[in-house]
């Protein structure tokens, strides 16, 4: 996934939830996302894999932060 494609993904798609998802669903989706993309899980694959996982994880963290705060979520929507 190229960085421009990553930047174009909306937060809901990135976490794999619907736009009307409940807060608990978003938190659960982020935990699953974090297990898959946390940079520490990609160390054995080399520095390029860690760098890519870091970029993806950082974007997912932004999504989680935005979607779990009601005011930020309404501004995002």
C-alpha cells in the first residue's frame, strides 16, 4: 500500500467499521488493527517492514483517536 493510498483511506475503512459504528465497535476494531500492524510485530521482517507498519499504525492511531472522541468524530464526519 503506497503512502498516498494510505492517506486517502478514510478512518472507518482503515479500521474496518461502518460510519455508524458504536464506540465499543471502534475500540474493538482498533485492538484487532493494532495486533496486526503494531511495528514490534514486524521486526523480524526487516527495517522496511517496520517502517511501513509504523506508517500504517500511526494512521490507525489517528483514526482511533478521532473516532473515539465525539466532538472530533462529528467534525471528521
